[in-house]
C-alpha cells in the first residue's frame, strides 16, 4: 500500500480552476455507510484508507457530516485497487439503501407513486450533493430512464462511484416499488472487467457498457406503482423543509446547462435553442444568464466534449467511431481534429498517454472483458 499511497494524488482532480472547484463539491458521509465493515471483511485497514484522502474516520459516525465528493470518488477507486476487489462498489451498494439520503428518503417513501418519488428526488438531489445529478427521463414513454451523472470535471476513473450510485438507486427502487423490482437494463458510460453474472446478481438485469449515459431503464408500470402506507402529511412537511433548505442552495444555471449538454450530445441536437426549451426559458434569456456569469455556450459544449473524450478514451475497448458518436460528432474526422486542438495529438495517441498515466494503478493482468462494445437496443414492440 505504501507505493500507492505515495501516488495517491493521481486519484484526485487537480490543476485547473475547474478542478479546484470540483474539490469544493461536497457529499454527505452517509454515502460511505458500510465502508468500514466492508473493508474489514476484505482484510483491509479502513482508517488508513480514509486518511489517505484526508477523511477522518470519526466523520463517518455522523451521517449529517460532509466530505469532498472528489475525495469520496478517489477513495472508492483506490480501495478497489489496493484491496484487489473489482466489485467493491457493488458490494458497498449491497450494504446501503434509500435511507442514506436522509430527509429526501422520507419524502420519497411518502409520495403517492414511485414516479412522483423519483421526480422529487431528481429535483432535490443537489441538497444531498450538488455533484450528483439525478434525472428521470420520460421522453420515451415506454422506456423511461433514471439517469445518474457526476458533476466532477476531468475525473477519469469513476466506475466505482457510478456503480455505487446505480446500485443504491436499484436498492431504493426495491424499497419504493417492492422487493420484486427489476430494471429492464442497466446502462453505463464506462466499461468493466466484471462478468455479466456479477451485475445480474445485484440488478437482475443485463448491463450495457460504453453507453451515452448511466441509467436504470425502467418500465411505465414502475412509475405508476402506488406506494403503500404513505403518509401525505409527513411528505408535505418534509417537502416544505427541503424547499426552504434548497432555496439557500439552489442548483445554479451553469450546472443545469452542463447536465443537459451531457444528455443531448449523443443525439446531435445539443444546441442553445433546444437546451433553452428544456429549461422552459427563451433562448435569449438563457444566453443573457450565461453571459452574466461570463459563460459562453459553445465553450461549455467544448469543455464537456473534452471531459467525456478522456473518459471514453480511458476505456481501451471502446471504438473511436463510437466515441465520436457519443460526443455528438457526425464524422470521426471531426473528433480527430478536436482532439488535436485540445491535446496536440490524435485520439489514439491520447489514449496511449492516458493509459500510461494510469498504468501504475491498474493491477497486472487486468483485461477488459469486451463488454464496452455492447450496445443497448430497446426491444421492438
């Protein structure tokens, strides 16, 4: 562990103002519920792992405390590496449930329907952590998706955090819908060395990698299900409380636009008019609000593309043509030119550079399973 300790900074975001801002994004310590007993069961030292990322173990005793989200993300990746446990986050998800969200869990459990619960969780997830975006996408009424994204720029290793988030979402839906809840599919941006059987064991559904988003694909009946024994008065009381709390921590327009850019890039409809419409704003109003913050829409799109490009290039089995499509480019040549503009090298050389930078932290013999090439295709009705 000493060798990895000496290079622990490679697990963190660093360098630019954007990355420094990422370090200021917080998350509740309840997100690490079960971490200590899990690490102990794997023969590790949880306190040493926590302190590696400047997290005092005593903080985990109070679920209301907060830690930097970047530290939590790095801790999960680091722990999986040094404990030689590729399914670390999946095991951690099996020790958590909806209750890690505190007051938000109470609101969800006392909503009228599962759909209402998910919409309210999406609206107020920034109270739990402004670095986590939850979105219920019902644009395809037959295949609604519960999408999860991390708002941490240039963090190249996020598989453990994404799998934890999806696993907790699945466990939460089992609390709301019933123990027999099963998603139609699980979608992830990253690839994985784990076999499908490991994901089947947790989710009861196939997982598809190298996708345009991280999501649980649901069915209409999942959203329509009434929640038994809900208390509407308790729901409304907690909702008023969260509304007041949220007013002091509003989700800023910058984060909203970035979330929509990530969602719309693969559709090739990522334009200012489309995003303004999604936000129920006039195009000129959105433009003025961005300009007031010194932001330029085209620069935001470029930044998201650059961030996601490194994430995808870090997946050794993901084809370049697929990466170009996920970034919203009609031609791979456009992606090639963009990569040269960003890094002064072709995508293939950038992939090699990223691989070299990460090599010291990947276990010898780690081979991608080839799952990154699988594509989620909704069934034809």
